[in-house]
């Protein structure tokens, strides 16, 4: 139907958009303070980027990507996540030639064919950061601290930071072997997805949300049981740095995240208040991803936070989204003669940085005042017949119900004295 939006998408309407801008302002502010620069990548990429970068055993690639053949007979995919796209930009635009580490952030829509539910949509929005060029455990801790600092500034509470190490190419083969030995006797009892992953990537079985698979795997070997000396040391330093910053965390040995490219540190932020889909974001280190995408061996780490989930969590906790904003001044005119003066004054008020509007529906003076009251403007500037003769306007404080006569040439300075504008 032409009047129905596609399932799993949302219109963000006036009144809601202000919440999004409030979040985006916080995101840009914290990124500036932590030294991150904004990057904007295309909404669609060549499908091969995600097949190689995200991993062909992930749910994203197997079930959720929006992929199509374009008119040039190329396979194109709407981005299901943005890390692979940022890696591609890092290589293609030679950001590796800049002083390292390169610290980037993004805000934008992603697309996955998923089952819509509370806080989970087919077009959803993420705020994420990526750091390239450093393997320092302090960077891992900074990325996690930054995400928790962002939530703290929004006023969110009761959040849990779950942390784990998923190893590296040196120690992961040992873990894979142990997992296969553990799960092989139970293979027929696992769900179809886990049976399919048994040979390719049994680590993903630990991430399965099916109850039966979770019950079977309750005593399975974990990543931490099999870490090499280097990974174990790195993880210990990450936790030490979190403790130095007084960042509370929970060591979750079953946490593996849903993407194949993670190495070493993996983490997730959980808001128990918002229901079964309680994760509001997460990330980890991906030291091999730049190489997988055709570049040199360059370490990287990042996170992505779901904006719909953040808004849901804030609403669940009764938090506000700052001032609503909106129109500050409404110009009311008594007749056609005053309409021309209103047009001139409206332009001048807006040019002074004050949000203002006027009537475009040929309403009566009384109806204009009623409309101004409904829209919640702070001030009405009234130009009637007497005001036209005197070269003045009545400026009415709509909240207090007080008004006074002000020369037309002084209306803007008067409004600024009331705290309006820049």
C-alpha cells in the first residue's frame, strides 16, 4: 500500500526528532572531547565487503542482509553495520597515512532483515566509534569508558558492562577443537543454525539464543580457558585500565558477540530494564579486519550503540531529552495592512537567531492567538490597527499572560532581553 511504510521501519516525526537531535548532540560533544573525528560512508557497498568483513557464518550474512543486483549487474548490499565500511574508507582514502591512531565516529542508519520487536527494526540507527593503529590495552579501556561515559551523561543507570576476551588466530584453533569435542556428542540436539556452524565456527554456538543450545553449552569450554599468553596478558591489562578509571564491569566468559571479525577484547552494554533484547550496544577489537579487507596488518577496535535502544531505555527510566525547542515567537496581525509589516518583522526576527512564525491560514486575530497558545510559543507579537498607527507592537508573554507595547524597531532587542535567540 502506498500509505503504509515497510514493516520494520519508522517515521521519526516532529516531537520525536528532537529526542534524536538531543542524542546526536551528546554523541558529537563526547567524541570531540575524546578526540574522535566524524566520518560518513555510503549507505550501500559492494556485497563482497560484508561477506569478507562481517563473516559468512554470521546471522547477518546468512539471513539478514538487504542485497540486490544493480543495473550494472553488480551485487550491492545496504550496510548492515558500519565497521566494514569504515575499514574500506580507511584503506581507499589512505587514512593510514595520517598520524596513528586514527580515531573516527559515525552516526547513521543500518539495515537488517530481522524480526521487528521493541527497540529492534529493519532500518535502525547506530552511533559508533573506530580506532585504527594501536594495540594498546588502554585503547580498549578508553573505548569502553567512553561508551559508559556517554550513557552516564544521558542519566541512564542500572547499566552493566560485560567484558570478555575471544582470543586471537594463535589460540582460537585450540578453543575450536575443544568446543567441537564438547558439542559433538550433542550435535543432533542443537538447533539447525548451531549444527551448521559446528564445522565452520563452533564459537558462535556460545552466542546462540535458543534455550536448548544454551542448556547444552552450559559447561562448554570458554574463550578464557584457552587464551594464549599474549591474549591473557592483554586482557589482564584491559581490566586493570578499567579499574584505574573506576569503570565497573562483569567478566562474561560466554560473551563472543555476533560478528566473526572480533579478536581479543569483546564487550557488551546491557540495560535489563528494556526487556529480552536488553543489549544497547557493544563492540570489541578486530586486529585482522583491515587485512581481511585487503590492507596491511593494522589493529583496530570500536563499538556501536543502537539509538532506538537508547531512546527506549531512557523512556523506561523516565529520563527527559532536554528542552523540546520549537517556535519561540508568533506574529499576530489584525488585518491585511499589518500583514506586510509582519513579513518584514518576521524576517528580521529570524535573522537575529530567534525562531518565529506567522499565520498563513487567513485566521482572525482571536483564532491566531488561540493557535499560538496551542503551539506553545513563548511570545506573541501582536500588530493591530492601533499598533500600525503608532509604529509599535504588543509583545505578550504567553506563559505569564503579561504584555507591553514596544516600538517596532525595538522588538528584537526586547525579545533578546527576555533570553530568546543566540
